[in-house]
C-alpha cells in the first residue's frame, strides 16, 4: 500500500505548531516500550502527537523545536537493544520526518540544556496521571519521564502544555489524513462485507475472519481492540473477550476498524445470523432512526451541545415507544443509552479535538447511537464515519449496508 504521507506533511505540522505557540522551545517525546512479561515488550504503539509531528515509529526519540533549528535526540541503547531491537539509520529518520539534524543522547541533551538556559518558556505534551481510574488503565510513562528530565536540568523554567494547540490542529484533517482514513474505512467495509456472508458458532471465529480481511487488504491490523459481542454480552459496551458462543438468532454487535498508516476507521454493525425476532427488529429500527436523524444534523457551524441534545431527545422518544422508560429525562435515557452519540476520528479512534467548538469542514467523527437492554439480552449499536464538508457532510462508510439480518 503506497504511503499517503511525505516529509512535507510532518514539516508543515511542525511549522503550524511553531506559529501557534509563543514560547522559545517545544520538546515532544515518542512513546517508550512497555513490558509484556519477563524480557519481552508489547508491540510498540507510537504517541499520536509525536507521530503527527515526525512520522517516526521509533521509541524514546525526542523532537526539539527551537527558534532557529529543529533536531531529534536519539535514546540511549544498551548492547542488548542494539543487537535484538536494532534502530533505524539516521538517514531514514531524516528522510521520513524532514528533520535535518539528529544527535545522540549525550550531545542532544547537552544542546537542549544550553537552549533551555536561554529560554523563558518551553512547551511540551504534558503527561496524564500514571493511572487513570476512570478507565482502569496505566499510561505510557514516556511523557512523565521527559518532564522530570526537563525540570531536573532547568528548575524554574515555565513549562506549558501544548496539548490543546495540537488538538485543534489535529481536529481539522488535511487531504493526506482524509485519504488515509478513507483507505482504513474501505478496508473495514470490504472485510465486513466478506465476513458477514458466513455463519459462525463463536465470536472469535468472526473476529478471526475480520482480522484476516484487514491484513489481506494491506492494513496494519485493528485500530483498537475489536468488539464481537453476541446477545447480553453486547450490553457491556467494550466487551473485547470475543470468546463466547453465538446463540441461535442472537444479535451480534461488531465494532471494529482497520488501521492504515496510524489512522483509524471505526464502524459498528449489529447482525443476526438467522431470523431476527420482532423485538430485535423494533430495537434495531429505533437505533437506525436515531442515527439517520443525527447524521442529518451534521454540517459546519453545528454545535456539539445542540447536536447531542436533539439526538438524546429523539432517543428518549424511541425508548419510550419501546416500553423501556416512561420519562424522557437524561437519567432515564442513559439507562439504556449510556454513551455519547459521536467522537472525533483520526490518529486515535477517539481522536483529539475540542467539543466546545462548532463543527468545521475537515472534521471527521463517528455517529454511533445504541440501545442496550440487559434484561432482554439485546444490544444494538450502529456506527458510521462522517466527514464534515463545506456544504454539509459525507458518510465515508456508506458502502456498508445497514441491515439486521
């Protein structure tokens, strides 16, 4: 698969960041490797902001943007790492990123330390907490380690968080990014079309067929942990075990997305491998109606708050019509529809952006209403990927039919 990106893309991203940040220095780190067990690491996943600025997939590299220069600082490597892991030649790093200067660890940090002594302010992507209780997960320590090193080398230097500036840049997709996301969506659509032609006895069989389809069509794999959840398991929104039997005529939620050059697709279909029941059809038609309504609202200038409120209002009416709630207040609606209608899509499946700003042309977001009824063993979600255009919107995943059975 031919690359959608050249060094010009990454150079332009760095230039725009320089223009938006008023400090003298910007320092951004790559992610580091994370231990899987004993002496083995998990597969490497790059920090999205670092990749956006450099296009590099090497761990622990540091990008420095100064007033008159930019350069990369390579990490220290043990003899073990050099033999078993290797590293990209400096010429490859330069060709890919467009950053002309590459320094070893000691020389690079000496250069940065000298620049920090002259600077009043420095910008970086500030680290999240080591443990995010809301999601029950630990975070990559690379950003935290960078900030600690910066503070050790120059106490009193003001360190700004440039995350909001990068989020605004990344929210509006450039032509190369839209092309990559289209490719990821096309792979996902084609793979799901093929996968849905067969019947499966277990969730993992369907997952395996989708995974093979992604790889056969040139994608790196899944952009996030795939969800294949039948029956009541679909009422756990991020049920990623995918190891249970698929019962006869159970509704199966399939929430997947291929990854192409770090960019994600995110599509959900709910299918029944058999004859759907009247109740399944009624729930499905309610979700489909809400999705159609929500997509119809999307255009430049639409605020997320108004979009969400109007969609929630219709969902409340649909839930009442299904006999699930009596009142359409938010608390009642959230019992059977507990998540948001949309999220941004891009380098991360839940991508960077500002939900307080009205929608703008070039934004890509998902539209994913769902109804989940644990007491009936029914979960339904339908999700498509939408590009906001100058005149309205385009449904990028429109080639994948929306049908239950």
